[in-house]
C-alpha cells in the first residue's frame, strides 16, 4: 500500500470530520465547567439534539430550522439540569447522570416514528476546490458549514474567556462563586447562561451526527461520544485550544485504526477504543503532579453547590 | 357510601372476568435484545411477530432486554402471565430460557441462534445467512473493477466468519483475482463507526462494500461514493437506491406463524431448525437491474441451486489460510463444522482478532 498525497489528504479530512461533534460538545461543556458547574449529561443532550434535528428536518424539510431546533432542544434539556442544580441545589454528578439516562430514553421515545427514514443531503461548501487542490483540497474543502463553525469555535471560546469582560466574569464565578457574589455578580444568572450555552452546543454536536455525518436516526446513535467529549475537557485541562488538538487526536484514533485494519496492520481494537480514556487518565496524573499547571485553568469550585445566603 | 362500594366491587369483578378470559386465550410472547426500531435484527423479528398477529394469534413483546439476569426475569414474567409460547431472540438468552423452561413445563420456548435444548419444551432455530453471502460473493466478484471487496465485520464469532468465508469462496470462483479487505468494528450498530469503516475501505480501493452490522450507514456512504453495496437483515434499498445490488433479508415470519399455530393446535414438538433460502428464512431483496440482466439471471439460477441443494456454499476442496484441507474435493461442509467455523479460508487476508 503506497500512500499517495491525495490519500493522505482524504485521511486527514476524514479525521477532522469525525472530530466535529467532539469539538462542539467539548467546547460547550468547557464553558459550563469553567463557570463551576459539572454537567455529566453531555451524552443525553447530544442525543436529544440528534433526534430533534432529524425530526425537524423530516417535518419541516428545512435544514436551518433543524439546526436551530437541535440547539434549542439541547438548551431546554440543560435548563432542567440548571434548574435542579442551581435553584434546587441538587448534586451535580447525580443530576448530570440522570440527565444522560433521561435524554437517551426520551430520544428513543420521540424517535420511534423516525426510524428507517433516509435523511436529506446536507449542502457542502467549496466542493469544486476539494478536487482541484492536492492534499489541502480534501482537508479543508467540501465540508458542511457546521464543520467550519466547529473549527473556529475553540478560537472564539479562547478569545471570549481570555480577552472579554464577560469571560472574566465566567472564570471568576467558576473559581470563587462567593467572592464573585460579593462583587455584585449574579452568580446564578452567569451559571444558568453557561449551562444553557453548553446544552445548545451539545445539541448541535448531536445534530451534526444525525443530519450531516450519518444522515439518519438510530436509537443511541451518539454511541458514547458524549463521554469522550467529557473526557476531552479534562484532557485539555479546560483550555479551549487544547480541546481542538485533543478532539483531532481522539477522532484520529478511530479513523486510523480502521484504515490500519483495511491495510492489514493488526493492533488490538479494544486497546485503541480505550485509548482516549487512558490518555485522559495519564494527563490527569501528569497535571496533578504539578499543581500550578492545573490551577491555571481548572475552575476551583467545579461541581460544588453554591448557595447564597440571603 | 354503600352504593359506591357496590359499584367498585362490580367493576373489580368485571375486570377480573376480563383478565381471566384473557388468560384462557392462546398468547405468544417475544423477547427482543434491541429496540423494535433498530431497522436490523430486532426489527425483522418484530415483523415476524406482526405476521403471527395477522394470523389471528395474540402476541406481546418486550424490547431492549439486556442479556443476563434481566432476561430471566422478563422471560419468567411472560411465562407466569399466561403466555403459551415464548420466542427469545438473542444468543445471550440461551441459559435464562432453559432455566425458566424447567419451571414451566407447560409453556413452550423457542430460542434463536442457540444450541442448548435442556428440556423437552425448548426448541432452537437459526437461519443459514451464509447462503445469501454466497450470492453476494458471486455478484461482487463479477461487479468489482478494482478487485477489492470491502467487508465491515462486527464480532469474530462463527456466524460472521462463516459469512466472510462463504462470500470469499463464491467471489473467487468467478474472479480469482479478488481480495477481501476486512475491518472489524466490534459493534452491531454504531452508524458513525460503520460509516467511517466504509469510508476507510473505499479510500483504500474497495468498490464493493459489504456489512455484517445492522445500521444503514455503510450503504449510504457507498451511495455517496458511487460504489456498489449490499443491505443487511432488511431491505435497505431506499437508503441507497443506486448503490445497493440486493439485501439479505432475515424472514422469520413463516417460521413464527408455523410454530405458533402448531403450539396452539397441540402439534408443537421440540426441534432444532436451521433454515435457509429453501425454506425462505433467508430471502433476497429484488436484484438491482444495474448489474445487467445476464448477471441477474446467473444469480437467480445460483439462488435456485442453493435452495434445492444442488449447490452448496461450502463445496470442497476448501483450504484454510495455511493451506490445510478443510473440506475434501467433492464433499460439502457438514453442519457441525459450519456451526463452529473459526478460521478464514484461503484468500482472505489478515488474522481473525482474538
């Protein structure tokens, strides 16, 4: 098997396309976590986004509405989480897990009538450039608009957190909600907004799967990508740009192992499937040895219940 | 107050009467491993159940039952609630089915794809899907231009390996230059992973995509890439109208109807069933006319010969990858060997993952 330059381009393009749902969900969850809220319901919000997007596309025949709807549905589900954890002060971990189970069940129920319907073709941009330019053509062109959005998102997120005033407020709330509240910041409002934003991005990540990547609805079609996205946020040590790198690595592992199999190179498949989690643990071990490194980005109050005395 | 109590009593009695008459009625229960909407394995079993219902027999089903302790509880519950015949439709239900069967000697049990019949009220049944694979191999060998056939495999169990071997043998017969490239995805359905696998195979020169997984993602990828493909378990033609040459269909309906009627009429007997094209448990979706009328005729002829027993998917001489003789010239593989198949035949590349 000689690897020619076009094949390499196709391969890298495939890896990038497979990392899109991870980037979207992880970028959303990152904002949520930076505000001090740990929402383990990523998988649930993604799957709800997937079915809502697909259902709306079938019903309205309008892809724009489908995308917006998927984000709204992820947002709605995250609102339930927000209400429970922020207003009713329930445990973040337990509520998040329940949200995932709820999302998977609810999506299956909504999806009953949408099984077995072929999806609609999603418009791809710059298709003619894809063939025209060797190597870079298949990497950068011939993708959907969501693809380009996903690859710009980490840069936007980075700018937002580091350079804007609202970003600073989000970080303050995540690091010390008590001091932030004493400064006159409405902690609840900030956290609600971050939770809802995270939900919307997870919904979009799910819709990418059901509308663009594999245009159809199948129960449980996110197949654990939500959990990988959660691991990814930790792997990236809560830094938006590292999310991008991590998503490409995590997405690349799957694609590469399939290609290696087709080439006849044998590696234990189970090991590769476990690799993202192993890598996350390794990163956790490394950063926990150097407390300064993790403290730079880790929201100190992550997962803690904040209660403002009146 | 007294009047209300009387009314309540009357309605309770009425309800009781209903449920008792319902108990007396002949009922068939189904236990599914997946959701009825998986559009693959469970979907086809449920189509079979609907056929039983259409034959005038009352049915109930429980879907998404995990293999293991839950399965036993569900099967026991069905037996207790007055079901006379229970189909358990996944390999992992084998032990629970036999366990419950022991406690309910008057209830009949039918377990799909298993081999344990520990009590006289347990039957087993499965389908000879490999006969369909032989037909796919014939078409693939004739249709390929690149001589590379891409095969998306699920788990390294005899049923999957048998399919790969049957397909490769048939393809070699019509085209000695073909190469079978296999990607193991270790899942029955994950549309994302299946489509990535299909894309990887296409990128590496496969112009035929075959799958032993349940989602429609691979055929959709094939349609987009403009290569040929085959559907799995149910007719997937509407997902890839141009690309699909045919689909192997699991048709459980005739068997389910036959066995349900036998159980109702008291003629049900324990048996081990392994049906194929002949009995219609394995059926082929309409052939795509794009492959040319000549090839369609050839395949239809082969289909008839496989059904009548004139041809067999595993006719000797067959060698394994190392060149050891598996089946001698002029012989065909017996069912015992087919059921336990765990090596690739000569011509398949790579190793079976452990």
